[in-house]
C-alpha cells in the first residue's frame, strides 16, 4: 500500500493522555517527549516527493533516548539521501506547563 499523505489518526485528549500516562508509569525516569522546531520539521516536509515523516526511536552512545525524523516518500521508503533531523529538546527539562500529556 502506498502512502498518500493522510496516514495517521486524530485522537482525543483523553486517549492521548491515557497513553502518555501508561508510558510515564512504565518508564518513570525516562524522557517523556521531544520538541522539534517548525523550521526543522518544514525542512523535512518541503523536500520533493515527501509524503510525511517517519519517527525512529534512537539511543545515543551515553544511553539517552532520542527521536530521528526522516522524510518518507509515497512508496513507503525513507528518504535517506535527504534531510534527517535529531537532537530535539527533551522533556524533561523543557516540558512547558503541567498538562494531561506530561504530568
């Protein structure tokens, strides 16, 4: 099945908060989230042929978990010769105000 750019599903805050709570309960000392700036995300999305972004889980040499973002084409292939983004801002320590997703 080819990607068409409409993959994914919008969820409710109730669903999302339950899932993030499950993760936090199972991993109380781990990073909760990563923030990536709009300019970095747009640099991936604006590449010719991109249908979306695939997020890979990664782990740095020191054990810190991270996310790797790479553009993906309509044939479901990672665009590995394009822009690949990492080094998002982790939460904690930059989590914003306490809310249903991060507390």
